[in-house]
C-alpha cells in the first residue's frame, strides 16, 4: 500500500507542469476608442469592461485614437477603468490627445505605436475656446488629484499630466528640461520611452509596438494570447455617427421649426424640426440600447403609426412601416436569441413566436368583434356614452370688439390691419376679423381676399393686382 501511495504522489507531481502549460493561454479583450470622446464612447467602454468581467477576462487593451472630447465623459471613463479589477493597458494608436491622454494615465500600462503622440490635455470649452481661469484651475486640480491617487506607483505620471495641462508649469527631470514654460507637453513614442532617474525607468511608455498582438508578446513572451476585439453594436455605431453631425442636425431642426412658425397649423416642417432635435438628444443615449434593439424598433414603429394617424393621414406607407416594425419587434422579443451565440436568421427560430403572435392577434380580433356587437346593448355602455347627439356649435370668427360680426363670404376683399406672421387682424367691410396667411407673411396695409375658414379665423392671401392688358 505504501508503494502505491508513493506512485500516486509522483504521478500527481508530474501532472502539475502539464496543467501549467495549459493555463499559459490567456484571453485579452481589445476595446477600440476612436474619434471624439463623448457619451457613446463611454457606453462602448463600459460595455467592453463588463463583457470582459462576465467572461473572466482579466486583461483589457484600450486602443486609443482620439483628439479629445468632453471632460465630464472623460471623468466617467476614468472611473469605469478604475472599477475594473484586472489589468488595463492603453495602446496609443496614432494619437491620444487631451481627454485621450487623461484616460491613458489611469491605466496600468501605456504602450505607443511608432507614430503615436500623447498630451496637450488642457481643459477647454466644447467650442474650442478657453474656459474661465477659476473653472480651469478647479478642473485641473481635481484631475491631477485623481491621477495622483490612481498612479502613486508610477514615478512621473502626475508630473507629466500637469505638464500636459498647465502651460506655465516647467518640468525638469535629471537636469533636463522636459517641458519649458509657455507651452503644453505632447510626447512622441520615442520621447515617452526615454529612461530617467536612478534607478532608471521609462518616462511614460512601457514600449513601442506596431500592434496590440506585439504588445502582449513583449509584455510576457512565455504566454500564448488569444484576442477578442469588441465589435461595436448598431446602436453604438449610430450614436457615434449622430454625434459627429449633431451640429448640423440642431441647425436643421431650428430652421425647420422657424419655417413651421411662419406657416399656419402643424405640418411636415414642424415634424422634421422636432425629429432633428430628437436625434441630437438620441445621439447621447442611443448607444445604451445595445441588447435592447427590439424595444427601440417597437417605439419607433409607434412613432410611425402616430405620424400616419395624427399628422399625415392617408399617406399609407407610414402606417405600413409602423405595422411591419411593430410585428417584427414583437417576434424579435419572443425569439430565443442568445448573446454571442447567434450567427444568422433562421426560420425555425421564429416559428414559435409567430404561432404565439398569431394566436394573440386572433384573440384580440375575436374579442373586438364581440365587444363591438354586445357592449352597445349593455347597461355599462349607457353609462359611458351620451345617447343624444349634441349639435355642433356655429363658429363665430368676429373679434371681441364686435361679437355680433357676421362671417364675410369667401372671395370678399379686405385689407390687413396688422402684420400677419402668420396671424393677425384684417378689416373687411369696416369690421375686423382674426386671420391667418397660409404661406409666408403679409405686412399691414396689404390688400387681401378671403379664401376659406380655418378653425376660429379666416384664411386669407394677398390680392393679386389685375393686369390692365387682360
């Protein structure tokens, strides 16, 4: 028995290295942060970090190629990186300027591409103009304190960030001037990897590499790495695109609303203006819809149906799009789609949802028929609705000065008393009436003719002069 125990112990000891070799394969997550730092980028970073945590991935590479962006979003991204318990690595792929430099500072390691640059992190307004001095000092002081807390183990990072943010700060290391007063520090890949101090260590960069794959090989040659690149969802891609044209959308929305204000009623210009402004707001939040696409399509379908019913009755195609989207979103919501494991559309995937939806529509249809036939003959119906028809009131378009004023016949000519923008007052047969012009505006003293009655006022237009040659 003793010999058997010794043999078992030897086999277990010999098995341990083999297990070690299997565990040398490590998965790394790459999160691309490209373009302006704004709300969509924050959603992308958070989703990537959460996905890594759910999949037990403890190393994340933030691939930076950004000219900077919003300070509030930058601080939220810093907090998200600090909440991640694994190793975070910033890879400066081309540039990490302003907000990009601040984000890189809170990662565990920073690597540069050969052409990478990083720095110039002074806080500015969204328009590019300088912010007030007191506010700038507060922002810089807060950010530098956050960086000091996050980077206490790194010798130069807090000083480098101050040099990137404060043009008056002079940075000298080993009697060498890294940054002179009057300018902001921006480091190239070569400058960032220079060694200073005793013992010597790199100024900022842990290495210069051509790709994230080479980065990890340099980090630990004994391990084999597999890469998972965060694929941007449709909502994140849409949000980034909408953010890039938000100024155009806002300008177009305000212009369309101005045109709508100059025309009576509410029509296509008003709807277009509201839609443009809603897209501006959506650009900041639509990225968070990743994984909830069916809800977004359902709500969008309701919007199309509302447009068909209330604003553009009879257009048909708006209602058709809304109904198709409504049915499609309900099928999508009932389909058993697993995140990450779904590769394409399958008819079998939607058989059960289609049967359930058809059954629901049948139940609703039968119920509606029964209600329409039986409910009017019940006591409950009598309590809900009046049984006698109320006669429609006769419109009175006269103004308050002359409440007994009679309606002028269509085709009657008159004169504008006030400017019509598009509403105002006109005088017809020595009586004043509220009036609107259908398109544009009319100045006071303009001859007009009554075209029709609209709501509680007259709809008029400018009287065209008679051509004496005709």
